[in-house]
C-alpha cells in the first residue's frame, strides 16, 4: 500500500527554468510535501530539463523522474507514463508553467475523503506572467455554491462547469478499473481524459474555491498553432463525440461542443503559423462538426462557420480558406468585443465580492457587543 496521499503528475518539456518553481509550490502545500508522490515525466527534452528532474529525484525520496525516449509533441504520452507509475490512491495534474495555491491539495483531498465522491474539484484562477490575478473565478463558476452532484442524472450541470481538467482530484482506482488514458500525439487530450472519467463517475463534489493557478502566455496559447495542431484537434473532438455515444450520453454532447467550432476557426485566423494553404489543409478534420452543427440547427450561432458552410458542403477547402481570410478583420473585431465583455464581467464579479465582504463586515460589527453598547448610549 502506498504511503502517499496524492500522486502529482507533472509533464515536462524544455522547462528547465520552471522546475524549481514546481517543486517549491509543492513544498508549500499544507497537506505536507512528503504526502505527495511527485512524478516528473519528461517528453524528450534536450535543454537539461530531464537532468534537472533526475537531480530532484535523487534529492527527495518522494520525487520520481520518468523519461520518454523521444518527444511525442503533446502532454498525453508523458502523462500516461506517469499514470502507469503512480501509486497513491488519488491523482492530480500540474503543468510545469502553472502553480497550485498552498491549500489546493489539502482542500481537494479532504473533500473527496469526506464526501466519498468519485471526484472533487474547485476552479482555476487565471494569472499573468508577472503573478497578477487576471480572473479570480471563471464565469461558468460565478455564484455557484459548493455542492455534490449525482451522475449521470446531473451530468449536464457538471459539463457546463468544465473549465479545466487541472482543478480536480481523481481516484486512481477508477482510472485503472476502466483503463482510462490520454490520447497521445494530439492536443485536446486533457478534455478527452476529463470526459472519459466523468462518464464513469457516480458522484462529484464542488468546493467553490481556487485550487489551481493557470499562468497565461498569449504567444504560446494562440499565435503559434499549426495546421497539424488543428487537424489533430479536430480528430480528437470527433473521438469525444464517439466517447459520449458509447456511454449512451449523446444528448449531452452539444453542451461540450458549444461554440467550439467558431472558437477554433478564429484561432486558425489568429495563428501566425497558418496561411491560406494550411487553413485549407486543416479544415477537413472539422467537416464532421460543420455537419453536426447544421443538423442540430446550431450553425447560425457560429458566424464564420455559417459564412463558409455552403463551401464546406462542396468540400471546396481552398475557397473556404480564402473566404475566412476575407472575414478575418470582422472576426478579430468580434473577438476583441468578446474579450472586453469577459473583462467587464470579471471586474463586475470582483466588485460584487468586495461589496459582499463589506456587507459581512458591517453585519459583524452590528452584531458585536461593543457596537450594541455604543448604539444604546447614543439613543439615550
């Protein structure tokens, strides 16, 4: 039996300067550093990351280094290698460029132990590279209290609250019993794993607290994606559709695919790595989703997709790409408007929280003995 409470899986690739911060944030966990089995799984780095991982494994008895023989391109393969090596009853995931709040592991571990649910989760904060919190709470989680959901009856609510697969604690037994794993050599592998796990759960618990700090890096996130990336991602989402069909939950698939097509069409336009030919090369992998949106009367909610749907039906991918590029200025304007709306929402939520805190402070003052005595003499 493992002496560890949680296995923390950290895929690494060319991040030698970040590994110290990863170990440091785990050493600060209130659950206790020695309670964590830390699996540093390297995806064929050649910048010294793998050697750094080995050095930490030699220094700490609870840190283990794994090395893939060659780079796989995405996080699925190194995460799978670590899953096979994990021994703790629970599993959490941390990317090397992110961090965990000090009480993250304790909060999730205590919740899943207390409730005996199949998963416990909180939410992710978005943090800038200089450490400033950009978004305290995702819009999908705002004003949602702590709760326990029974699945599959309340699966729809949990799919709406799908902000991230990181801010969760998973049972290793469920992963092993159902042979769950990440798709390899593809993006989108984290969502595929999350949905495959959720579809096996009987209950999940939400704690309404931040348990993961996601550090944004716009250059790496949106502007360097290639035709290969978008082709593989389209196939991965199609595999998710089959995942829901196999579980008899196809009725819930529109929830997870909502606005996905439009989002990634705009991403193709935003990427500095995508020209007309590469866009035309990536679009066939998304043909199934164009058909899905059209068959389910969703296409009108996706402006770019709606604009080119007649060309998609003809498989005229070059003309699709040309028309998309013509629409690019309008797409960028819509994206800017959306970002400003999200920022305004986040700011309003921040002020709402400040107002609620002030109200609680005032109520506490009014209920205090000293306030009642002062108020009594003033009335006299």
